[in-house]
């Protein structure tokens, strides 16, 4: 966590693993893959611990959420441009 805070990233995006089937390169199975609700809960807890961050958006099929640092706000609104 300290490394993350030292870097002060503008747009971190925690992502669950998307299963692409069987592979000799990995022994991951669907049993290892977090559900979107689990990733969402993790991000909500993380945002609760990091007051300079908020959840900006999410993409459920990818189990991905985008967090935004308050430094990307312009006139009080989130600005990703």
C-alpha cells in the first residue's frame, strides 16, 4: 500500500482476472477468478481508505473499475480528458 501511495497515480484501475479458458502457461481456473461484486467491494474498501480517490466508472464484463484521484477534477467535476 505504501508504494501505491508514494506513486500517487491519477487513474488506478483494479481489475479481476478474465478467464480465457485453459492454458499451459497458467493453472488458474474459474475458482481463482473473483466475481465482479468482489472486485467492486475491494475497490469500495480501498476508496474508503484513500480519501483522495473515488470510483470513476466500472466495466462489469471485464471486472474492472477505474479509480480517480481528486487531482483530475476540474471545477469540482471529474475530468478524464
